[in-house]
């Protein structure tokens, strides 16, 4: 829709304004009427009609004064405002909240440490964590559940007195209620392959089958004979609009032999077993 020209300005066509019979503008309203032949710009009848001919009283149909043009501008503004309001209302009614969250039956659990099944680690780490870390953040658009437990081998473990444990396991489950995490999930976990510059800092990322819609196994081995180091295994799963991750971190000292420090393959078996046991309990 084109917008009428502002009052006092010519329209796109110099002939669009009503003219007097014979195509001539009355001399008393034409400022160039007294120009001598051959001087001044060529005159076109009616070009300055908007300014020269007074608007008819009350803006009667066919009037060319500022009243008619002003009403046209007013109606254009009203139309734009109505269109904007309708568009805005459509966003509110049919926009970001229109998609229904695909939670696949997963629900909020107040204490994830009580819900998660971590029995796969008990043979290697039989000593329970008496003070696990757990929290729940249940918001309108996102519910976040988290649990972290230390893993110790036995009651006589020296790591307890030092304040450090041989290993830790952490679990996080998020329910996305307003936005689909699918488009970003893969890149979020594949980005681990871009981290680190040294061989011991590198992560390996492997797609996994059999877990929800998509899953990735992320592993890192930073152990060396000189410094000990650590090993890490994470299994990340997306099932609909629910995202989940379980991570095992094991720490080795220089005095600990390789035989006593779990390999990545062994830890991966624990992580997979714990994930398979935990996911159904989150529903």
C-alpha cells in the first residue's frame, strides 16, 4: 500500500490534481504566471495545484487541500497500527508457546541422588557417599536436576582423611518446556573435540545408539607416568525435549599402578549401565 504524499508536496504525477476547465490554473494562484516568454521553467498545468487551490470546506469529496491528505495519512497510520496489533497478538497467541514440549513422560524429581541408579559403580567403589551434592531448579521454561557423589573404594581408604576421593560421578537431567534442545544438542557435545592443544587434553566424541533420540560418548585420558592425571567418561543423551548426562571422573596418583586405575573402557561400561538403569526412573 502506497502512502499519500505529505501535505504541501506534489504527488508522483504532476497531473494527478484536479484542474480547472481547459487545463489552466487561475493566474491569481500561479506564481509563475507573470514570467516572460522564454524565462523560467516550463509551466505544467496543475502541478502546483495542492498548494494553489484551497481545500473545500469540510474536506468534501474531490477536495485537494490538506484536510483530505491529512485524513489519508491518518487512515494509513490507523491501518498500520491495527496490522501491528494483530501481528503482535498473533505472536503472543501462536508464537513461542505454540509448540508443545515433548518430554516423553520424564518428570521432575526433587532429589536426583535418590532417583539415579548408580549401582554399576558399587563393585569398584563400595563405600557410599554420606553427603552427596544435589539440587533442583524448577522454573517455568526449564527444570534442572543435578546430583554428584564421591566414589571411594573402602572404609580404610586414605583418600577420605585427605578430603579427596578416587573418583566422582555426576548426573544432570534437564526438562526443556519452552524450546526444543534438538538443534543445538549435537554441536554442544561435539564441541568437546575442539578443546585442548596437547594430546592429554584432547577429548574423543563418539555417537552412540540405543539411547533416546541421540547420544554421544565423550572421553578424555590425561594420565602420564610422571604426573598421574585423570580419566573422564561422559554419556550425554537427548530424548525428546529431555537432556541428560552422566560423568565419571577418576584420578590417579604417581604411586598408583596402572592395574589399580580403571581404564576408559571399564569406566565406559559403568557409565552406560548406570544410564540404562537411571533413564527409566526419571519418568
